[in-house]
């Protein structure tokens, strides 16, 4: 039996986790190739170090979500099975008008009893609408009870009578949503609100840097890596094979193209990057374009990480992070907690949504100055301790509305052209919940699907593409 050839486009968490699952699931002979456009693997998982001092910081995803308080957590199980140590993260405070609001009593003292009462009622209604079981479901919007919550999340916030209550909530969840409340749904907004409750969700990071997950996966993968291979074209051929064309740089600055044939192709890229690929075949381009448009709800992140002579903020910020009422509501991370042996201190600002997009055009030096200026008055003295700053832009890298306004079935989301290209699959967090947990769910769904196909049709080389029948399902 000839080995099945599987090509994975993208060497980020989606591509690597898909390859990992394929190794676990597929029993038939299998050759896996990962084509990555850049010179590194890991995508949004990126741990870097400062020049001034070799202290690590997270340039991409800062934390992992721990669902084990509610049910099974395959991602956490994987992290631990790879021999990685984790450290819990926590944060309960919102810095509003320079004051630390960590409890309902703090909110009442700052904004009054009416604001406290309205926030308590909002919390009760959110928990009633989205219980712990529904919250745990990776396929959040497939829940029928949640489908009865129409409209945008902004429409739910507009019901609040107290402006300060709405301001508090928008500050609390803005960086989690990575978009504005009028660009996402009620279920997704409630999901991001309730993740602040420890009985629903907890957070953790990997000791030594989150990118260690990538390193351990790569070390265990028996795949062929083709780095600096920017895929330009994926052709579905009548034989059932797929020809992938990639551009590679030469040593003299020129570029050349190369092609490879596969039995299955898995595209593990952020949804906006699908527009950069040319799909060839009987109706494949139209189907992929339809898929891309349906999921086109880009959300944005901008991360500013600053190194200081010492962690001067500890009298105010004593947890892993807090929410700050600047930039429309941003998350302020104390990354020094991850490196307790270091004398220096590291603060990270995570901006989301409109603020991230608008500020992304500014030069790094200007953004660093804005970050320093955003510190509350009680911490402004620490600006003189600044040593070095880094800025990382993640525009349109996540989804503001995973799955779209109308959710397709899990199979339909992962196979954009089932008739014209049955061996073409998509993997991404935008298909589930915009988290690394969702990436793992997506990768596992596709890998299990392909493993099942290989069991039922082991002679994969004889698959042929037929003319698609008339579409019966309304998908728009």
C-alpha cells in the first residue's frame, strides 16, 4: 500500500496540532508535510526576550484557558503529557479612574449602590443564559438555547440603565472580545464575560514560555517541514489529487516556485489569509470564497510589552493581570510573575478591537510612550524606571464572531467544497471559539475525519472528483 500524502498549509498551532492528531489517529502509512511561509513555527504562540536583559515575555498568546473546572480539558491534558509545567494565572481587578475595583464593595464605593445592583443582576442573567455545561461546549453556538439570544452583544449592554455599569463591563471584557460589542453576538459576549468567573474558567501559562508547547510538539512530530514555502495555489485535480504550488526565496534574493502533489490538503491559516490563496478546480474557488466571506469577522490585537528596572507596581497590581480603562479597555499583565527570579519587572498591555487596529499604524516608540502615559497616577513615578519596550501587532488574527452569525455544521465548516474537493479541509480557531482550545478541537475534528476516510477507503489514490450535484442546503 502506498503511503497517503497529506499536506498541511501553515505551521502555527493549527497545523502542528493537526499533524499531532494525525499521528495519533491514522493507522495507515502516511507522509505528512507542513508548508510554512515564514522561517519559524508557532504562529501566535511566540515567546521572545528583551535585548537589555534576557527575560522572556509573550509576544503572542499570553495564556491558556483551563476548562478542567467544568469538564475535560484536552489541551491541558496535552500540555501536561508533553512534560511541561504550568503556573496558574489570576486577576480580579479593574482599574477604573485610577482606582482598583476588585470587589462589589469597591464598585459600590466608586460608582454607587445602583451600579452595583445592576451589575449583580447582569451577572445573574448571564449565568442563567449560559450555564457551566453550555459554557464548556466547544461548539458554543450550536446550543439551541443560546440560539434564542438574537442580536448583537451591544443590544444586551444597551439595556443597562446605569452608564457606569456599562462602562465597567466594556472595560472588563474588551480585550477578551478583541472587537466592539456591536460586532459580535450575545452568546459570544456572555461567554467572554463569564470567563472571568473562576467556577467557569481558569487561566494558566507554561513555565519557561508558552512557545515551549510548540517546541515539544515539533520534537515529537514525524513530519516533513518545508520552511519559507509560501503557498500560492491549491489545485483540485480530476484524479482526486491536489497540487500545491509554493514560492520559495533563493540565496540571491530571487524567488522560485515548486509544486507537490497530495491526497489530502489541510489549510490551517487565519481566515483572512484564505484570500491570498488561489484555489483551482471545478467550483472550488467559489466555495472557498463563500466560506471565507461567511467567517469574515476580523478581530485585532496589539501587544506592548515594557521592561522596567523593577516591578514598581506591586503595591497596586498584585495578581497576574488586571483590566485597565485605557484604549477602550485593555488587559495589563504583570509578566514578572512568570519570572520570579528576575530583578527586573515586565508589564504587558493587550489592546483589542478598534483601539488595536487604529493604534497599529503608529510607530513603536510612540506606542511605548502611550503605554507609559496610560499608567494610573499612583504608578506614574515608575516611568523613570523604563528600560526597553517591544510592540507586536496581530491584526485580523482572531475572529470577532467564531462560526459566523449563522453557524454551519462542524463538517461544513471544515470542508468548504465537499463535492468539488472532498480532500480539502480547513482548520482554525475561528471555526469554534477563537482560543487555542478551539484550535485543538478543530484539528482533532479534521484529523479524525481523515483517519476514518483512510479506514473505509484505504486505496486513497483512486478517489476521483465528480461534478457537484445541485446544492440542497441553504448555507447563507
